């Protein structure tokens, strides 16, 4: 049997929670930054809320499928990879 220091464990959970929120915030910024720019409409109409990134323009799916030479891999897959990296970096620094 072992004992858990609930105070220390709670602090670790808080750090993980903060790290996840920060990683999500960073991911939203990254997604928007890698969104192709022509007129600026796509970036201007890309928003992040608590649970999702919203690309509110009619050609969002085409851009995300790699239609633009500025983002040949789209935005979603690279953003997911960046999120994974952000989380891994945050966990390493606990």
C-alpha cells in the first residue's frame, strides 16, 4: 500500500490542466497562422472557441484538403501535430 500526497497530486493535475488549455490556445493561433492568405478572408474568419476551431468561409474544406500551395497539407493535420508537440513539451516541463 502507498499514500498519495493529495496536495502535490492536485498541483500536478492543475499544471496538466493549464498546459492543456495553453496547448489548445497555441494550436488555435498556429492553425490561423498557417491558414493561406490571399485576401485575408480565411484568416479573418477563422475563430477558436473552447472546444473547436471554426473556419467560417465557403472554401474552408478545399483549403484544408491542400488546395492552396501556401498550405499543401491543409491546416488541420499540421495543427493536430502541433497540438501533440505542445502537449508533449508541456508534460516534459512538469
